[in-house]
């Protein structure tokens, strides 16, 4: 393998695929433990064993686990994620709709949160231990340490109940126009943004501070270079790698945060879907949604790894 | 006498050590004339680096200037604004750091980093800076001067980077350059090339320089005047030649003392061979190049075999093979005629006990959370089954042996000095009552005077206990002092081996000659002579060896 | 006592605030039965009685005293979090050390396994497993313990590997010391500081996870008081202008902030960084 870039990416992609397989097995095992209960749950505790058995046969639950897994895997690779037990609709159809909503939430948040988070982190690092740094750090600490639902409810209390500017429940659907949609999603976006900005700011700040302690930064000072030049030409090119890691890792955090926020604001996204499915013991939906989440997680981590290696100047220019 | 360029008066600098401000430069003064090279020499903690940096008006984080004045060509630097200081740095005064590899930004080419300071200070435009970089790279003997500027720091070797940094410093045509231990991290043979190039470039441009080092022999080559520092105080100051010929202070005399060559007479063939290394060939797992090629070495009971080589010679790898950390591809290690198992984990305790090792960095060779008495005591218990009161007594005995006070038993490693730590490591090795001790660069990280103390201790212990040493080092002065037999290694193979007398008298193998000739001597003309001889082809250089 | 004073002096303002907060909640948790004015599930008044009225924080959605529930909640949630964190830490650290010390195949297998498990987002994994096996307290402890053992494994392994390359570990190996000695006497003492800081951080994550799970209905079950469940239970009140759910939520936030403040300062000191660098 001559191309250095390929030799970095390919092994990691292979690893990612391996992990996804492992994840799908784990999820199936986890969901399996539910299987026994489903039929009893649907039919009630007093049901006859034969009725339960018939139900299991109908749902395909009587076949051994590994057969079901292979069948499921085969279907997934063709795009068929099964049928929901609760409402008999195609799982992929449900996921598709909800995924769009969740992505909208994530994208809108990221658009705002990423640049703000990085900027605040860089400023805090440059003016380390000054009033600005302390103010930023304290505020973000409050947001990070609080559970998402707290931030969500506080914002709801302020903006929806007290001020009445924004709707408390974010019932979004595709028929909405651009601005109506934005208004309806404003609160969940704000909540998610606050948490993400906080995480990103802290991680960026830490990376930049450790970067600023490098010997070549001291050397630049000793060469009498202007501070602006030192930051832009010396610090920044080496900062991309850690910053990219920070951004992508935070996108991964967002995936988990989204779940709670969607429940708080009753936002029709993937997170709300999996919570409902779990409470209803809707196996295929759980399996499908969990796979989507896990895949996104794995892909994002993979991306973080690859991008930060590519951004490392030592690797780009080989001996 | 040319005009005074830098006039430092009564400077007091304090450093924040564990919450307390302590003086590290204690009311020192210096004057530097135009075109003069001043050598600042001292052991670690002397304050020489801190003192030298003040010419830039710079103190490292954690240090502060308390009082005194720094006058650079009429301008007072103490209390200057940042903007003013920036005008001077990289412009009138330039800095060459100890580690070029760390001081170059990995994200930019050498030429870019060369050009930014002079261009920003308005000295020249980009195009002219490029031309100048080629000119200076050529003057400093860098290979392919036209194109080397397009490379990135990690694509260039250590010695080349050091020269590139010197070129960068010369780029702005400064009045003063500060050299902060520029060759300390380099191999002895590379060091010569860099020193020669620096001296020539500096003299040619009549630049004043402050040369900071702990190695008096090196400073002797470069400086016109020398200041000897110790713990922030001035010990002696004067003209370089005079000081070398007639040192006034005891401390200076000690620093100048070249280690004596110890005589050793014995009949090689009659003595008892303790360890036999036969045909060892080895490589690190997963690599395709042999790092050791067919090595054969005999170690005689009670004697010292010194293995000399530079980085990449394989000398440390040899130690790893002997101890079983790296199984060889071929060959065997025989102890008293019996073959030792290749892997460490297969060896019986008795074998492990007989061969002990002492490391280069005593700081990391001891567990910081263990007390000294436990560090020394563990081998006693583990190998000899000595416990309780008997163990305590043995530990005290050993502490006495290594010339440390008995209270040290209760201390932790961090509370000891560098030399004291290494003594404890020696005690730890002795506690096992070994037959052979492998010393892996044990004095390389220590100040000269401290190192001498360690070597003396080791020699005395050898006389008393009849223990053998395999002494790995890159420093020929140490070899001359301690060795009975010498093995010279180069790139994984043995170049030459024999008794000390045989190796150190001519005729020499080319590589041995290169090594021997590269060791700086206290003669101020030594460097110039060597450079001349090399140019005339009378002395070997690194290129002539590899061809 | 003297040691404590020295410790206190060493902390800056924010860390001191953190220590005060954490101690306050710990105190409430330990002495809950004596501090709470009413019982944990005692119905004492009308639904959502106002804050600051007859009852200090008012009453919750079925008329129980909010203050008492908060105090008991501190005990329940903190106890659960500490036990879970300890479980995850012990498992993760031991495995991480083994992987680092033994290296080779053992390390590879363990690391791959952990890579896979860690790739499922924690909340999702907890949701799935808990809905499958139920939410008995012992199950909660086990599930959270195992899930969080994964990141602990990674960190413990990284810390152990940093230490393992030191010459003093090699010196011990050369002596012939066995695995147990290496792990417990050579590596562990030097790993205590980073691991202790990590323990505090993990506690926060676990605490937040429990709160989120309870909020979603999968944590401690009623009638046990639990801050997350209390937020959920009182959530509907917000629409009517009742701010009750904000109080347990604020408590969660306060405790985690307190721990973070404390840990931040500790980690900073331990890493040897300087304030002016």
C-alpha cells in the first residue's frame, strides 16, 4: 500500500465494519432477552401456553436465536428492518420519517453550536485565567453538569410558560413551512445547543492550552513574532487535528442527548421512537433504531479518528 | 577591545519552586563585546540557561526578574514593553535552542520558518529571504542546500535540524546569538560537524555569541571568554585559554580534570570466562532489519567490558538480549558454560539473580511510591529470602556501602539528588549479590563531577566484591577510566574488540578512529585542528566511514 | 485535622465551593431519616401545594412533601450511584490493568470486546438491557456497572500502559516478579491519582445516567424517592406554572457541578501544570 492516506483509512474502515457486526450481535442478544415477554405482554399473564406458543410462531419467535439473527441481518442488508409489533407498520418507514426529524434537530444545532463552541474555547484558552475565561468556564460547567432535561425544562419554563414566545411542545411534521418548523423546534434546538457548546468549548480550550505549551510556540515568541502570527500560523495549523476530534466526538454526544430532549419536548424524532418502543417492548423497532444509533456512533468515531490523522502534518508529509 | 554590546549588571532572578520563590541567578553580571564568544558553563542548576536567556529579555514561565539591569546596545531591557522586546528578538538577538526537533513547527517547511522572522522585522522581502536561506544552509554544510528548505522538520535528521536552526538564527543578521546547549542531544561524531559549522559561520559574520553548555571541553573550543557558574553564582571568569591553562578556583580545576586512564594488567587467556555471548543475531519483532549481527563477546569474572557505540549501534539491544527481554534469532548466551534460556520468563530465579541491571535514568528506574529501604530490600527478600530484622540490617549495610546516610532509607526517590538516586540503584543491584552487573549508560545523565563519583564507587565495589560489569556507554572518556576490555559497535556489528591497551593504541579501525578523534579535548585549538585535518583527508569523517 | 486544613488551603475558591456542595448533599444522604420532616411516601397535603408555603418546597404530584422526598432521594440516588460506580471501577480497572500488563493476545481480545460494547451509546444500551431484565435495584447496579466498566477499562489501560513502560516496571520484570506483584505494587500506587480523579468523573456520569433513566421511567421504581423520577413525575406541572420539577432537577445539577469543581482543581494540581503557563 503506497498511498499513506489509504493505509490509514482502510484498516480503520475494516475495523468499523467488524465493530458494527459485533454491535448488531450485541443488540440482538439484548433484545432477545425481551422476546419471551412480548407474547405474554400482548396476551396477558393468564393466557394459555398454547396461545402464547401460537403467538410466538406467528411472530417468528419460536426459531433459534442465531437463525433469526441471520435472517434479520439478511433483511437489513436489503433494507428491510421488519415490521413493528405495536402498529404493524414497516420499521424502516417509521425510522425514515423520524430520522429526518432527528437529523434536522442535530444539523440545526450543529450549525450554530460548532462554530460558537470552538470560538469560545479558543478565546478562553488565549485569555487563560482571566475574567473572560473564568466566566465562560463557569457557565459551561453549569450546563454540562446538568442533565439535559433540567436545561430543557428551565428553558421551557422561561420561554414557553413565562414569556410565551415559543411552543412548549414541539410537534413537528413535514408539512410545516421553514419558519414554522424552526419556531416549533426552537426550544429543543436551544437546549441541545447549550449542552453541545459547553462540551465543545471545554474540550477545545484544553487542547489549545496544551498546544500553547509546546516548545515551538516558545521558539516563535523568542523569534519576536507578533502574537497574532503565532496564533494563526503556528498554533492553528497544529490545532486542527485536536479540534476536529472535539467536533466529531461532540456530534456523537449529541446523538445520546437527543433522546432525552425529544422526550422532554415531545419531538417526533428517533430518540422518542426508541423510548416508546422500549416501553412497549416493540422488538423490531428497538432492534432497528438501536442499530441506527449505533451505526451513527461508530461512523462518527471512525470519522474522528481518520480526520485527525489526516490533519496531522507529520503524517501528510512522509519522509 | 571592541565596544560593549550587552551589559548585564547585578541581575537577580527568582524561580517558583514548589510554591516558594528562590534565587536561581544570584546577582550576576556579564559584559559581551561585539564579535566575542562568551562561554557560560556549569552543571545542572547553575542557572546558565536562565542567565543566557536574559539577553533576549526573556524569562521562562515560573521565573521572574527581581532586580538588576540588562543593557543591550544602549537599550534597557528590564521593564520593556512586549512590543519593544519583539523588535529585539529574532532581530538583534537570536536564539538557538537545545532541541531543534521540538523547536521547529511540524506544520511548516524549514524555509518558511527561516523567513518569517527577518521578513516580519522588515529586514528583507520574501524572495530575498529565500535566497539568503540557501546561502546560509550552504554555509552550515547542509546537504542539498537549494532544496532542503522545502522539507518539513521531521523529514530531516537531528544534526541537520540543529544546523538549520543556527542558519535561521543567522538569517536576521543579529548582533548576538545565544546557543543553548546546541549539541548536547547529538552523537559525538555529529557534534563535531555541527560545532565546526557553527564556529565558522559565527566568526565569518563577526557575530557575538553566548555559548551555554555543561561540557567544558566543548566550550573550550568555541569561546573567547568563559564564565563558570554554580547554583546561580559566579565561580570564575576569564579568558578561555588562560583559564584552561591556569584555573584559579578549586571547582574549575575539578571540572577540568580529565579522568585518568586506569591501568589494567591481566592475562586474558588464563582468566575465568563468566559470560560468553556467541554469534548473537537479533531483530525486534515485526521488523525486517537485524539490529545485532553476529556478536561475540566474552566477559571475564571481576573485570569490566565496555561496549562503546553511538545511537543505532545496538549496544542497548545487546543488554536486552542478555537479560532475556529480546530473544535472539540466532546464537546463544552462556553463563559459566551453561546456556541461558532465550526468554526472560523461562529463566530460573538463580539465573535472574546472577545478572542485574542498572539504568541510565535513575528517576524512572525506581518506583516513586516506594521507600528507599524497600527498593533496596526487595531483592534481598525475593532472591535471598532475607526478611525482618536481618533484612533491615542488610539494607543499612548496603546504604553504607554506597556512601549514603542511613536516614535515607525512609525517604522517597524524589527527595534524592541525581547522583544519590543512581547510588540507590547500584545498591539495589548489589543486594541480589549478582555476578554480573549490566550498566546501561549509568553516568550519561549525570553532571560530570557526580558521574566521576559514581564511577569511583563502581570501581571500588568491583575490587571488593569481584563483580563483573558490562558497561554500555557512548562516552569514550568513561571507557578510558573504567574498562578492562573494549567492544566497539557500529550499526549492529562489532567493529573492533580487545583489551583496552590494544584498542586505544594505534593503528585504529576507521570507525574507532572517528570515535576517538571526535571526543573534545581541553585544548582550545583542538576543534580547528580537527576540522582542518578532516578537510585535508587526514582524519576520518562520518561520510568516509559509510562509503 | 492538620491534613484537612492543608488540603483546604490548597484549594481555590471554586474547588472549595465544590467541596461544600458535595459535603452538604452527602450529609443529607447519610442522615436522611433524621433530617426529613416527613416520611418518604407519606401523603401530607394537597397536590402541588405552593413552594415556600406550609411545606418548604411544597408537595408533589400526589401530595407528598417535596423536601422529604428530596432528602431521601439524595440518599437513594447517591447510594445507587456510588455502588454502581464502584462496581464499574473495580471491574474496569482490574481488566484494564491485566490487559496492559499481560499485553499480547489477552490485550487484543479484551480491547476488541470493549470496543464493540462501547460503540453502543450508553443510554441506548441501558434502555435496551433494563427494559429486558427489569429494574430491580440489584439489576440496575449490575447493568450500569458493566456498561460503565468499558470506558473505565480504556482509561485504566491507558494509565497502566503509561506506567508500564517506565524502567522501574521493567526492573521488576527482570527481577522475575509475577503478574500480581507488578499490578498491585508497581503500577497501582502510581495510578491512584489519575484513577481517583476519574472515579469522581464517572460518578457524575453514572449519576446523570440514573437521573435520565429515572426520568424516562426505567430507573428506581416508585415509591422510592429518586430525583430523576421526581422530575418526571412533576413535569406536567410546568405547563400549569408549577415550578416543582425544577427543584429536584436543580439538585442533580448542583451535585454534579460540585463534583466537577472539586475534580477540576484536583486534576489540575496533579498534572503539574502551572497557573501562568
